């Protein structure tokens, strides 16, 4: 399966030319790309397992303060491992992290835990990008009562993700498109007209509907 995905990626990764001339568009059919839960999980775990995992601030202008509101991704925390999960036709991900939070009336809280997140895929036809929007559904913190932070911390994490992470690009224009040389000066260009997705079992199936762009 991984070999198929890699080969398909190589076939579709060509520079996308720009034409100054008028263009004609005709339907071209579709391609189905299958990504396994195992494949996507390995990518997410690799990011969280780097020597210096990604981190981001939970508030603007918080750098340099004695208690900086910030979270850092981890491969595992409080017995929960970071990873992608396919269930009931949805894409979810427990994401482990640690951090600190300057809580009102409480002071500096050092915490460790995990976030229950979901991923919604969306295709931007104009930009030719398949992206995922990450939504934080809940936070589970070790030794920090929910009543102490309320929904404020969850909201801060979501706001930070919306500002610094969302949307996450899964496939870009150079991966979705392709070109086929016809002569030394002419070529056919394949462009994604739509990308539909379906989670089946432990697989994410992307049905990419293509159209052929022809210069007039």
C-alpha cells in the first residue's frame, strides 16, 4: 500500500505550468488514493518525536514572561500516545503535550496531558490544496482539576491552533496536478476539479476528480 502511495505521488508531482493563453477544460476521470491509518500515524508520531518537538504560544506577547503560556507536543504523556485514529467514519487524534498556563487568580500552572482532537478535510479548488482543519474537542490534564481552568484553556489552545496551525495542508497543487507533454512546445495539464474523501475501516480514501486543461 505504501509503495502504491509513493508511486502515485511521484507520478502526480510535476511542476504546474502557467499559461498566458486562454484555456479549455474537459473532464478527465478520477483517481483513488488510499492512505492507511498506519501511514498517517507514523507521520504524526515522527513530528512529535523530534529532538525539539513543535511548540506554540497560547497568548500574544507572552514571550519573556516569568510564566509563559505555551504548549509543546509530545509522543506520549500520562499513558496516552499521540497518533491518528480512524473510527466511525471520522478522523481523530489524541495529541500528547506539556506546557504552562498563567491562569487568572491561580498563577502559573505547569501541566501535562493530552487533547482529544478531530480533523475535518476540505478541498480548496482555487488554491488546489487539500487541507485539514484541527478542532480541539476536550483537554485531559494530569493533576489539574477541570474546574480550575474551566473552558478557558481549551479555548486558548483552539485559538492558537486556528492562528498558527489551521488549515494543515495535506496535498498541495504540485501533488494534486500533473502535466503530460504532447510536443516540445505543447502539453496537457491535469487539474483537480474536486477531492472527496471517505474513511473506511483503517483507510482514508481520496477520490480525486480530474479535468484536462487545454490551451486554445
